[in-house]
C-alpha cells in the first residue's frame, strides 16, 4: 500500500460526490481569493508609495521655514518665512550637498490657444531637474542663463498640456507657443516627464515651472530677502543624507542665532523618514487586510472540517467495509486527511485564480495599483494545504478510530 | 491442521452493572474446504462469533487460531494484515461503494494489499468472470440487480484469493431465485477448495450446507453433518 494508491483512493472518493466536494472547496476559494486579492491590493499600494519616493530621489532633503513663536502665539509650519536667500546660498556650500533647488509656488490661471486652466505655477532653479530627478520629454529645462536674465520661459507638465492643448497635440504644436500666466506671457520651452499622482488627488503633472528669479521678479513681491517656499536639497548619496541633514540644521541654527535650548525655526525633512512613515501606513493596511483574509481562511477551514465530519458519519459503512477488507487505521486516517488536503488545495488554486481576477478587476475599475507576487501565491497555496491538514486531522482521526463492527452495522 | 481452531472462547460485554456473556466458552474446529452454516436465533451470539472469526473483534478470553496463527492477542494492524490475506467478507447489504463500477469495487481490497496495477486488472477480471459478471465490469451498483450486486461482492471477497470466505446473512436481501444463484456459486467455490462459513437465521439456507452449527445463548447447541444437503431444486419446487 503506497501513498499514490491512497491518493487515488481519496480522489475517487471525492469525485464520487462532486457537488459536495465543490461546495466544500468553495469556502477555501473565497478565503484564499480574499487573501490573494487583499495582498495584491496592499502590495500595490506599497509599491506605489515606493515608486513615488523613488521618483523624488531617496537622498533628498526638504528644508522649510519653521513655526514662529512670538509672545506665546505659535504659528503653523511656514507661518512666517525664516529662511533667507543667503541661507539657501550657504546650504549649497555644504560638502554633502550636491545640489539644491528652491521651489516657490502659487496658484494661477494660465491660458493658451484660447483655453484656460487653473494650475500651480512654480519658480525654481535649473538644479530642480536634478534634485527631483525630473527630466523633460520634449524641449529643454531652463538653464542658469534663463534664470540670470529672468527669462519668461516655462516648462509645463503633462496635465497642463492635456488641458490647454488637448490629447492630440504634438510637441511641435506646443513648444515655442506662448502661455499666459495671469497677464504675463511665457514661452513654452519644455514638457516635463509625467510623474503621475503623489497621494490621492494630488497631480504632480498639473504644474507650470519657471525660473525662480523670473518668479521673484514677476510673480511674488514683498519679503524679498526670504525664500517663501521649500528648498529641495540633494545629498551626495543615500549614505550621506543623514550627515547633510545635521549639517544643514547646524548651519541654520548658527545663522539664525538659535540658543541651545530654543526650538528650530526651520524644518529639515528626510525623504527616507517620510518614505518609512508612508510605508508604515501601507504596511498597517496590508496587515489589516491580511488579518481579515486570514479569518476568512479559517472560516474556509472550518467549512472543510464540518463537511469532513459529516462525510465521516455519512460514510461510516464505507469505512467499516474498507477496514473489513484490509484497510489499516492509518490507511483510513491518511485517506480522509488527503481528501481534506486535496479539497483545501484545489480550493487554494482556484482561490488564487479568483483572487488575481478580483484584484485585476479592482485595479482596472478603481484605478488602484495592483502587485501580485509569486510569494503571495506560494504562501496562499501553502497555507491552504496547512488549513486542509489542520482541519482535516480531527475528522480523519475519528474515521480511523471507528470500530469496524459498529461501522458495518451503521444505518 | 484445521483452518479454524477455537478453544473455550469467551466474549463478555461489561456494561458496568451487568455482564453479558455473548459467548460463553465456545470450541469449534473447521477444516479447509468445509461449507459450514452457523445459525441460531437473534441474540444467540452467532454474530459475535462471526465477528471474532472475521478478526474484526477480539475475544475476551480463549484461543483462536486461524490458518495456524494465534489471533486473540493481535493488534489492529496485524488483524488487518490477516484479514486481507486470509478472509473474504460477504455482507447482507452487499456494502458496495455507490457510483463506483463493479470492477473498481472488486479492485478495492487489492489496493490495500498493494498489488501492482497490471496484476490488479487481471485479477479483477478473473474474479468477475468467476461470478459470471465479466460483461458488467463497468456497471455501477444501481445498474445491477440485487443478486448481481451480491455476486460483485463475492468477486470482491475472492479477488485476494483467501482460503476462507465469511458470509453474514448473504441472502437476507435477496429473493428466492437470486438466493439460489448465490448459494450455487458458494457450492462451486467449496468445490474449488475454498472454505465457507455462512451465518444465517433461515433454516432453508442451513439445510443446504454439509455442516450446520447451531448457536444458542452463547453456546454451541448442536454441530451436525447433513447427510444429503438440499439442492437448489428444493426451492424451485417450493415456489
């Protein structure tokens, strides 16, 4: 008596009652399907976060004006500009800093070709393309010369292109055209590469970028000595990011003459910290979904156990007969165990297919990122085998310990 | 050496307050090639005796040697091995697996015996031919008459080539015509040298065996030889 014969005996027994087998497997199909779909959605969300930060550059730091505290009134972050353009220049001199770019922004109505659109107008330096790892797909970024001469040139994002020029516009149609921001005409010299969304509803491509000096001269007035925006800093490598971060803090504290016990009047944010925070929240969601999925797998397992127990009772005479004609208790045990493992695994495989189907459908209909890894599939199939074994043990044990005489008499 | 040697066998059911002696000191020898009918009223202990003979149950005390092996002290695994090699069972309600072809039903004991596939197919065919059902190999039990189902069950008992067939009320669910079919088949098997022990409460069946053992209240009341076993004609006249 080898294991293959037992497997064939178990398979024949399952096929003898196809409807019951199918209904039993259904519980597992739903359970495993839920696991696969949930983890595909969770992993997709996580991958999306990683991609977003990857696009920003993982060695990037963000420096902002901090909260001001005057007479007990504490303003929010950036409530009062504290970082001057001289600070910006000084940060650029730090060893670990390879590039830095300020970003000033305001909301503006732009128009071209008789269409108009409300978008974000951002002033920055040519380094911004390097710091944010953001090339042009057509045309060029503005250069230092454009910045120095306060040239009225603009690089526009994909969403602005679509909204002003339509889907079908070619590069030749767009480059060299005039775009008005408020009343000021800009020449379009480049189209920035599409970056997609960062977080829900925040379209990174809905942007018009112009040289920062042009911005300061034409758009913003007022406190000219302060940088009223965000400074993006690129450290020389991922490893030097922390050193750059503390060097910037040290520099700004010195320049702002902040005492030892006083709070910073600026903020330095590390991208990897932010990434970790975002990943953490994605992980929490994944864990939550996995928890729900696990519960449904346990429910599927209980379904299998339930049917197997019913099946043992219903097939008591069959078990008695098998024992009478020479089956040993362990043969009966293994047969029923194999039956429940096969049910669980068939359910598992169909569940993987269902889960992939559901995840793909959700991805395309809801616009969610989906990521199905082979690990997930192995894990799902493996755990369904485990569920089949665990929940099949008790019914199989009961079957193998039946008294053949009683079993044969069972009506 | 007798195929079955039973000495002073007891089976006592102890249900707390009362002790029931289902068998109270039974001794019995059955030789190879005998056709023995065990009969008696219900509650006489004949089923208990049958279960012990079939190695499905163990005696409380006493000796039971089957084919030279001492059975009384064997564990369930050893009993299973002994059953598979020595005994073919035939039951009143056939106990065929439903939705399973005659051939697959007959094949079942060979699976547990670990017989290789090709040999299984041959032996299944031989056994089904022996009971005259070679053309119905692929029929399921619900496509067969009661008599045919019992013959499939007999083929299943024969397929392991056991020296002993134990039949527990094998004709209890059959009409008189198919009863004759089955009893004729048993006669043929005895002629081939197979030992048959048949339990029944029907006197007409008992009359057909060479040897009749009557059990009553856990004891053997009578153990006699039929000089002229009744043939099948008796039934045909009686119908």
